[in-house]
C-alpha cells in the first residue's frame, strides 16, 4: 500500500519535472493558428485563459523550418555559444587535468594549503569577483570579446575538484608498481592517470557543458554587442504572431544540451556524485 | 660534455641552482602551476582586489576606511536584496534538502532510473527557455490560472508581477536542483552497507527506526556537501529571475545580482566592492559554521570501514 503510494508520488514528481520540456516540444510542432487560439490570452488578446493540449492538432514543422532557414540571428548566436563552450572545455582539459593530477599525488604542504582555496573559489558566486574580473579583462582589452567569457572559465576550479576525485581513487599500489618498473612521473600521468581518470574527466566535461551552455551572468556584463551574444541570453520576443518561432527557438536551444544530457547521463550522474564527496577534502 | 660543464657561467650556475631547487620540491606541484597562474589572475587576485577596493573611494586608491560599508548598509536597495536573498535561502535550502532526501530514498530503494533521469532533465534546460515556458504557464491569463479557475474555481492569481513572484522563484529553484540534490544524497545512501540494516531487522527495528537511527546519522557527509553546494548555487537563481523579469523585477525577487548589475551600469565601484566583500565573508563564515555544526560529533560521521558494523549500529542507537 505505502509502496504503491510512494511509487505514484515518485512518478508524479518526475512527470511534473518533465512538463516544461514537453510543453516546449509540443509547442514547437504546433501551427501558428493553433498556438494563437491556445495562448493568445497570455498576451492580453482575447478573453479567458490560455489552454494547452499535448498532442498538436495539426502538427507542422513550419516553425522549425522558419527558425532554421529564415532567422540568421539564431545561427550567429548558436555558433557563438558552441564556440565559447567548446573553447572553455578544451582549455579546462589542458589546465584542470594536470592540476587535478598534481593535487591528487602531492603530499606537499603547499598543495594542502592551496586545495581548500580552490574549493572556496569553486563555491564563490560570480557576484563577488565580477567587478575585479571586469577590471582585469578590461586591462587586457578583452571586454566585448568571447575571450572574456572563455578565459576566466578555463581557470574555473570546479573541474579540478571533480577530476581530482577520480584521480584519488587510483590505488597507491598501482602507482608504486609503476614506479618500481621505472616509469617517470609524466609517464605515470600519461599511461595510468589519464586512462583511469578518463571517466572523471568526461564527467566534468558533461557537467561543464550544461553549465556553460546556460551561462547568463557573465555575457550580460562582459559582452555589449548583440552579435557576440550567446544563445543563453537571447530572449525570443514572444507574442501572438511569433509564438511558434519562440517555441522552436527554445526547443533548439534546449536540444544540444538535451543530447549531451542523454548520451552523457551516466557521466553526468557520476560528475554530480563526485561533488558529493566534498566532505573528504585533503 | 665534460668540457661544457667546466665552462659554466654564473648565469648557468644560477639556472642549475633553480632546477635543483625545483627538483627538491614536490614534482607534482609542477602540474598545478599552469592552472594556479590562471586561477590567481582570474579568481584570486580579483578576490583580494575587491577587498582592497572596498576600503577605497570610488575608482581612486584613496583610502577611506569603512565608509563604503556604511553607505551600503544604509542603502535601501542593498537591504532589500540582502533580505530577499536571505529569505530565499532560509526557505529554499531546508525545503530542497527535505524533498530531495525523500526522492533520493525512493529512487534508491526502487532503483527507478526513469524517475532519476527525469529529475535531472532541468539541469539541461537553459534559463531563457525556462523564461518562455514560465510566461505561458504563470502569466495572469496563463495555463496554471486556467486550471485554477476552470477546475478548482479559484480566482486567478497574479504570479509573476506580485509578491507571488517569490513563490515562483522558489519553485524554479526546487525544479532546477531537485535531481542534482537527489544524486548527492544517493552518494551517502549507497555508502551505507546493507548488513547494518539486516542486523537492525534481526534486532526488531521497524523501517522508521532504521531510517532515523541508521540512515540519517550516516548521511552527514552528504548533508555537508549538499548544504554547501546548494548554498553556493542559490546565488545562481538570478538567471531565471533576470530572464523572466529583467533588471527591475517585482520587489519580492530583487536579488543581489540585480543590484550588482544596476550598480555596475552606474560604475559605483566602492559600493560594488563593499557588497562583494560582504558576500565573500558571509560565504566563508557560513561554510565554516556548516562544517562545525554538521561534524560536531566526530564519531558518528560517515560509515567507516574500520569499524565493526554492529559497533556502529550500537553507537548510532545510543
């Protein structure tokens, strides 16, 4: 009895959580006439309240075609976002992976001192460093370029923490065995550390992708020209006539994140769970 | 080779000296240095710089003590933002911890991966799409009000542009973070070995007793991680608030970041620096307190392998 109720509750919560996504997906397949009849009250036209049905009466790809073919802004913003996110992730691999390896292997007092600072910086909200980051970026004349979004994020300490957790699980005996066989530190890193920690590295990338694809605070402060904006801060101007396109726009900005989410769901799970190890600091 | 070694200049000597010093240090720090340099430039120096500026007048380096702090604590917008942010945290964090714990226990026991991944989906939905959806759902004439008036015969509620906006913000935060929090609880849940529960069952413990005496005490690690992470992520709910209602939203959801953006546009550097420092110190204090509070009783922390299961069970039952 209790079990059935619990199960129903779980499913209820799950479906409620998915509802917004379903709304966007169905909305982007509806014709403009259908959408107009459903949600025009939202925009102060017509009486009563907006309605919805989850199976489009006349499903059409018109909105999606219109977005993909007739909306050049969408393209510009889409590629801006892709560029920024990919550059951040590549930079993080280059800098965070070695750093995580260093922290996981070092027993030096310096690393014991630095690691808590890394964790504190990981938790620091953007507000705190916004002003000074702006001044630093300004003095490097990077404001209003994509580098102003990429560089600070490359040195984010968050992936270091996640990857560190996966390196730490490598048993000491494996490393000792490699050392006895005469492997140097870089060899151990390259042939033992990276293959074993790969899961953790990929997990950090998946969590990072979802995070940076959704970046809002930085671009609204650091980027002034609209052509350099990201997909995540462009708000489709939704009104009765273009509601369909607005829905298609939303759907397409969710889609890349959703694909990464779906194919990387195991990694995402792992990446989040590694953050749960926060109590086992150095 | 030998010939080269003899003709070492003082310059080369110094270089070999440095190399030797580096070698005598922990080699692994070399791996950290590139990341450390960037971190110092983009995070650490800005953090220190903000502290310094909070004691200076405007853009200049003229020291004027605590005046910036006095100004912000007499500023109505600042007080409003602080009160809203605190209110948000006091309401949201316990709610999130509680709801996600229930869900985590449910998912952990049923191993239901549909529910697990469904709850993670919001992590993938960008805030601007949330803004579009929320508009259609929660506008004065939106879908939720249709349901309220049509089915429940309640008067329509103005969600987005009234005190209720706060409610929507809380809901958004829960929706976005429930899956994430659930996973972190599950880290703790899966670390509790099954044989403790079995031992307890033999001793005649019911499921409620087991939950309160075994499960909860062994979740301290997760509790700490989750409270810290949720506290840090609660500052990010601004994204949704901003994209739903712009720079000047309803007073009830006027948050820190709104204020910062508005000050930033006016280049109020002194105020910004002081407010940033207040947040940083506040964060630091809260983190330290959380750690003290949660790990107060050192012995009943996360399950340790070195301890006998029965011993641990007995200890938790005391």
